[in-house]
């Protein structure tokens, strides 16, 4: 039983498809990370809009909310 060379080597079309899938996965992961960072940024800004009573309900003080809001949206 002889192996055909075409069965061993990928066709150029298959190589391009594989690379495009890899780029698509990488792009999706990047977009998901960016979305995650923006969601953290939105939630931290929402903390600033809460009243002291609302902060007390979630177990935070005004100082803790301010400290959380001042964090970098990128690094933490």
C-alpha cells in the first residue's frame, strides 16, 4: 500500500484556511479581552454614581469605591 504524496502534504488552500482560522481565533481573543477591560471600566465608573446607602448595601465605603475607581483599567 503506497502513500500518495498529495495525502501527506497540505494543499495551499488548506494552509491558507488554517492560517485564517488561527488569525480569527487570535482576533476573537483580543476582542474579548478588550471587551472585558471596558466592562471593568464601566462597572468602576458606576461605583462613583452610587449613593453612600447603596455602597453600604454592597459592603463598600466611599473610600473603597474611590480606590477601586482610581485603579488602571488596563493593569488591574
